[in-house]
């Protein structure tokens, strides 16, 4: 094994640059991020470890991403920090947590009185959420259990940020986020909040990751302007440095043929070079003569790839070691020794410990042991016989399921599902996959939810397949991707028709959603026909609830077609049907859409009456989502009546309700309405801030339609401020975003604004092109 410093051959400049960046931030007490992007095996982790050794006054904290399904880097970090052992009794883990937690609280008695006093209070508030994340809080009546999933997720994020604020008050630290290409968007947004926090000392992050196949760096959200950024790209070692690299082994200087062999097999990849030298040494293929290291046999007889060398080395290991390594590769990054012991006979683990091989497997923080690298874990998995691989995955699934009995995050549920899937237990895999998809949807992670639903659907039979497709269509709607919802449900309907006998009621449920999506996307005639057909089925079956929904959607469809009087009749009928059902959520929904319809007629008094009744019923019934929607409509009423003071009062209620429930879509809507108020007042700077916040909130919601609306408003404000450059930028981004999701209303808005900008610049030919394109979209929408 090459000494760690040997890997710094050819890396002296990058090491110095990284160290100086951190020292400069320390002197300035500033926040900063050092990005290190490089392909696998180039030496990202080893460079970070060497930076750690070069700055002994800084503690380095490693948080590692994993390609294992449902990896949860921050949760796994907390488990290690608080010394949690899944094999131990809950009381033992709770004691371990309590002891370390009290130590953290004690440190807050030593720092600055005001700041520490505030943090101590905050730490006591967030403790239930840290315990919940670790599965230590089993009291179903505790606040962490009683919260809505999205609200709980936000509280956990805040708890993490507070925890890292406390760490920043202790010894100066550098937080290393490894392999961020495997962090979820939510994990990255959590990291962004931690980085931007200004509590305690300045904080330094090192972020490592792999570029994709096209050479693009991993996604990382933009941070505040006060966070200093530096990027350190790493390339392979130059061929001239291979000689120095080998000499670091301390076994002699290599001859030219050996250097050629190493360059041919490993190139300038340090990890591969080390593997090749280890292979040659272990197989007696290197000999010393005349003060030079030589190949002992013709190099053509040697394996032609590093993968072959690695597998050859593995075959030389003991059976015990291979079984432990196989179990580790199945568990993926972040496993614990107790999990290994649950998967293989204890004597195998003991044998590895006796032979000193544990460093290759159990060193989890920036390991210098070659077998812990993700590439090698993948190659080990390929060596496992299929029957053994399935058994390993089933054991891993059972271990994680048992650990997650009290609480399982969406990512943990996904990870359990994948283990059962690879283990061949499709029933359990589907069950946990559905739970994970629902959990992701509840916290507005539409990307992850849709990904899992798409993966789940082919595994199901009817009627579960259709029910799951309806759930997936809801996720698409929440993400503003109605065109995808239409495409999905159209295929669902075609499949139902192709499998007689047709389940008419199931068909009607699909038509209800499909008709609503079509109407909202401008396919008015098709949408109305769908809704009329499903309404007839619900009337025949006496299904009052779905009759109310169908009539409600039908009212929205005819309103979009400009038949306002007919729309009013339908929405009032939907209110009567909802009251007949006696279900508060249906009544609230009918009142909400009635208010929207009355707004179209300019009857703001009737809109206000419907909205006030909706809010009163929602508050009485505890329907938080409907309360938020009602506040949203009340803001509209006050804005239309130019009562901006009353509108801002309602906005504050709406903002508080949205933040308490972590309803980012509602917060985006509230912020957008506040921006409209600023526009009406001519407060352009404040309006810009509001709409920029709306754009950033779409990172959480994934709703690209909401992003389109915010970009349109930003373009409008820029035009008012006579900043035509910014206006053109926002209009272009609006058109690009709307094109991505087939959002014709957004395209109309973008081309309308772009045409106006060109006309202001005197480019009337381009302006006419934009207006013509706008007209084509309007004709399609019959607007």
C-alpha cells in the first residue's frame, strides 16, 4: 500500500491552493466552499485527507454520498456522530445520544453569552426532531409525530442547521461533502442552508464529486454572495510523474518497461496505479536487479485491465475476507460493522480482524484502504454468485427494515425496497417502493416521487396499476407537468379499453383526472367531453363525491372556454353536491373554485363571500391546505379592491401558515401576490425580490409552471425599470422553461413580453415574429 503522501506526487500545487483557501477563510472568519471535481480514482478523497493533515488545527467532518438507493447522507452522519448502534437495545442508543447531546449543550456555556444562550434554547426546541430522525423518539403523541410530513421535514432541516451552528461554535472545522453527485436535491438544499448560516465562526465546506459523461460538474445550488467559492479541478497524473509515484513505495526505481506497462494499464489515475503495483508485487511479477525494478515476465502475460487485476487480487484473498467484502459491497457506503456481522458468520469478521484486513472494509471516513472505493465495491458485487447476491440483498433489506421500525425517511424506504427487489422479493419491494414514493410526494420531492412511481407501475397488476398511475399523475400536476399527466393517463385509458371487459367505474376515475388536465392545458373540447362522460357514470352509480368533483372540473372547463354564465351554474351546482356529501374538504374545494369563477366575472363581493365561508369551514375542520388556499383568494380580493393594507395582513397569515406546514407551493403563491402588491405600488425593487424568491422556491417544489409565472413577472418589472437586458434574459428563460413542459400559456406570456422588448429597441421585424408566435399559441388555446 502506497504511503498517503505518495499520492501527492504531481499534486503539490493543488494541495497548496486548497490549504491556502481554507487558511484565508479562517483569517477572515468567512464562509466558503472549495469544489473538487474529478473522475473516479483520480484522488479527490486522498487530496482532502492530505489537506486535513496539513491543517491540524481544523477538524475535518466527512459526510459521504452513496449510490445506494435512498442514501441519506445527513442521517447517516448523525448516526455516527451520536454513536448509534442498530444492533443495540433502544435504551442503549438513547443513553449514547443523551450523553453526547448534553456534551454539546455544555459547550454552549463556554462561548459568547448572548449567541450561546439563544442556541441553547434553539437546541432544546430541535431535540425532538433529531431524536425522531435517529428513530429514538417512539412517542406517537410527540410533536414530531403529529406534524404533517412536509412540516416535519422542514423542522428536521432546521434542526440540522442548528446542530451545525453549534459545531461552528466549537473547534474550527471543515465539513467535507463527498460524492455530491449522489446527494438528493433536498440534501443539497440542506447543505446550502448550513453553508449560508452566519452563526458562530466562519464555516468552510469542501465539496467533491464526479463530472457526468459529458464533463458537466455535479449540480450544486447557488449560494449567497458572501460565500466565497473556489473550484479545484483534478486531472490524471502526467506520464513523467509515474516514476516518482512508484518510487514512493520505497522498493526501488522502476525501469522504462515497467513504467510503460503501468502507463498502459492505469494511465495517470492514482487509484489504478496503486492497484497495478500492488498486483505486481503480490504475484511476484516485479523483480529487482541492477538497482532497478523490472517486470519478472513478459508484460503481455499480465491482465489487460485494472478490473482484471483487482479480481485476481480478490481471488487470492481468504474466503472469509471475500464474504465480508461482498456483504460490504451490497450494503454500500456508510455501513456499520454490526450490519456486516448480521449478514455473514461472525467467525468471518473475526478472521478479517485477526489478519489485519479490517482497514480495507471498516474505515468509513475517507478511507485510504483500496477495497473501500466505490469502483471496487461495484466490481466485488459483480463477483458474487447470483444466488448469494440475492441472499445478501434479502438480509440487507431485513436489517434495514428492522432498524426503521420506529421511523423511516423516504430515502431509507427506497433503500429497503431496492434490497428486496434485488433479492427477488418483488412483493415487499413494491410495498416499500410505494411507501417511499408517497413519502417523497408528501414532502414535495416530486422528482423522486415520480421516479419511484414510474419504477413501480410495471411491477403491478390491475387495479393497482391504474391506481398508481393516478397517483403519478397527481405528482406531475403538482410539478406543473400537465402534459406528462395527459400523456400518462391517455395511455392508461387506451390500456383499459384494450382489456375487455372494461371496468367502467375505473375508466371514469381516469377520465375525471384526464379531463381536468386537458382543460387546464387548453384542450377544452376534449376535456369537456371526458368530464361529461365520467359524470354520467358517477350519476348512474350514485357516487355523490365524484359527481361533485366532476361538476366542479366541468365548471372550470367551460369557464376557460369563455362560457361564464354556464360556469357559474356548474360551480354552484358543485357546491350543492358537496354539501350533500357532507365532506368538509369537498365543500371547501367547491367554494374555492366558485370564488375563482366569480373573480372572472368581476363579482368580487361574491368571491369574498365564498372565500370567507371556505376559510371559516376549513379552520373549523382543521383542513390546513384549504385554509391556505382561502387566504390566497382573500389576498386576491383585497388586491382587486386596491385595499393593499388588508392584502398585506392576509399575506402575513398566509406566509405563517405556509412556513409552519412547509408548504412551499403556498409560500411561493403568497410571495408572488406580495410582489403584485409591490408592482401596484410602483415598488419595483421589492417586487423583484419577491419574484426572485418565487423562482428559488421552485427548487423545492419542482413546479415549473410556477417558475414560468415568476419569470414573467420578473420580465414585466424589468421592463418597468427600463432594464431591457434583464427583461430579455427573463423572457428567454420563461420561453425555454415553458417549452420544456409544453406550457402554452407560459409561451404566450414569454413571446408577448419579448415582442414588446424588441419593439422598444426598434427591432420591429423580430417583434412581429414574436407576436405571430404568440397568436399561434393563443389560437391553439382558443384564447
